């Protein structure tokens, strides 16, 4: 009876370790993709700035997306470190 409970606990801990590994790998992928997109967004912002269209909807959308990407990157980094 106790041996069964110990084995069940070990199995569950093993499953949790596998799930944590998968989560970390997913977070790393999210971090990589968000970083790539952030580079693209920053390039788009610079392009618009240089063309003096700072008040365009595209510019505002890129600024908003950049803020969201910074939050995603911060969350992914925090998750990976835990």
C-alpha cells in the first residue's frame, strides 16, 4: 500500500519534470520568435520615423506591438528562470 503510494508519487514527479521541461522549451521558442519580431517592429518604426509619418496608424500600431512584445519577452524570461 505505502509502496504503491511512493511509486505513484515518483511517477507524478517524473511527469511534472517532463511537463516543466516542455514548458521551458516552449518559453524559449516564444522568446526567440518575440525577439525576432521585435527586431522587425523596431526596423519598421525607424523606417516610418525617417519618412516623417510619425502620426500614421501604422506607426501607432507598431509602437503598441513593441510594448506587447516587451511584455511577452519579460514573461518568457521570468518563466524560464524559474
